[in-house]
C-alpha cells in the first residue's frame, strides 16, 4: 500500500513514459556477407555452362555435341573447377603479364575469387562452421594485403578496387559495443533537436508573417516624419534613400509571400488529387 502511494507522489525515473521513442536492435549481419566484406560483385552468371580450364582451348570440344559439352562443363566437373575458373577470370583483370602469379594484385584477385565462391556456399549452408571460419580468415588476409597496397601504392590500390569491384573496409580502430541505453540517449537527443527545430521554424514563420505589416507601418511613419519636417522647416533627418530602402524591403517581402502562397496552393492541390 505504501509503495503504491509513493509511486503516485514521486514520479518514476526516466522519461520513457513522456517521450514516444522505440528502439529496435539492428539485425545481425555476419562477417562473410558481401555488405560486410566489401564485395560489390557476385559470381559470374551462367559460368557453370563454360568448359573447364583444361578443355577450354580444345578445338574438338567446340564442334562436339551438347551432351559431350555438358560432360566437360564446369557444372559437371565440380566446385573445384568452378572456383579455378572464377579465380582465373578475376586474375586476368589485374595481372601485369601472362606469367604474373605472385604480385599483390593477383594474390588479392585469387583470394577474392575464393571468397565469393565460399560466400555462395555459406548462403546455401549457413551453419557450416568450418567454411565460415575459412572465409573469415580469407577476408582478413585480403584486408591485410589491401592495407599494404594502399600504403605503398595508392593509385594502384584504387585501380584494383575498381577492377575487382571491391569496397575497402578496414578494421575499426576501436571496438564500440552497441547498447540500448546509449541508443535511447541518442534517439532522445534527436527527438529533442526535432522539437527545438520545429519550434524555431514556427517562430521564424511568425516573425516573417509580421514583417510585412511592420515594414508598411515603418514606411508610413517615415513619410509622415519627412513631410512634417519639411512643412515645419525643421532639420530633415529622414532621407529619400531611407524611404526607398524600406520600400524595396516591403516589395521583397510581398514577392516572397506570393511565392509561399503558390507553393502552399500547389501542395494543397497535390494532397487533394
């Protein structure tokens, strides 16, 4: 009874009941996913219909029947031959000459082909722990090579990313754990900023709406003061330039108000349609 009575008098801590903010934990994205690894391109389409590397240059295979071509195709030879074909296609994009097999560019291209094949395997079998570990190790190794190339030859680094269609995502300098409390604090600050900006906009619109009558009254007052000073032969303190300046300000305000009225009318017509 006492606890219920004190809860009525003393408000609870926090402002959760006052601010309508809902926090949803972001979805977990595994490290082998392309959006995390930086692979902007998947495997080549219809690559399984191509012949294997050992039979690709065979002249007899080009004139062979479809059943024979299917036997020597990558789909029939297995995943190992398919991975070799993908790696060769990527290496041919970046190799310096036909004997280039061990430079940083070809090593990155070879690892990229292996990663993309394993990513397809992980999409089919997401519980394969061994493959997940292997692809994570390959991604880390590729990041290390990209970091080396970025440090010593930045132009070639950018060229390689463009050729292989990659996005460089380095390791974070510090690990930041996502918590509900911090996220709610940031959301509350954003909510308060929105309220403050909305009130400032409303107050600005109010002042701008009052600017026209104020300028009109100022213009009439200046004209009256000047006419009285001329009539009574007193020192003139209001020049024609001051009056013209207020007139131009009033004309600008009228043009802005007309433009705002047209914009409101267009928005209203769109809502009605």
